[in-house]
C-alpha cells in the first residue's frame, strides 16, 4: 500500500496550506518523487522562514519533502504539519 503522503502528478495545482490554514503556495510540479511548490506571492517572510523557504524572489520554487512536512492530502489541498 502506498504512503498516503506521497504526492503524484495528480497533485499538481493543489493549494498548499500551513497548519493554521493559511495558503502558502501551490504545487507546480511533481517529478521523480520531488514536489516543487511556488510560494504565494503574499507570503510573509516570517512564514517563509518557518517553512525553511528563504529569500523572497517570486520566481523561486521550493522542494516539499512529503515524508516530514505533509500532514494530510485531500482532493484539493495539501496541509502541512507544524
């Protein structure tokens, strides 16, 4: 049975929310088991820092490690753990 926290191509486009239900980005690519998230342009530096997403370049994408960062995956969103 597959890990229910493993992302696939079908998860591209899903909203990524932190544990407090704030939208932090969107999955733009799942390739070879690696998930890339484009941060929400309104994401504060404080939240970026908590997520380990440095810098504020709007062209940056960030890797999301499903095994240690994802709490739940639903049909339309990915919820991160604390």
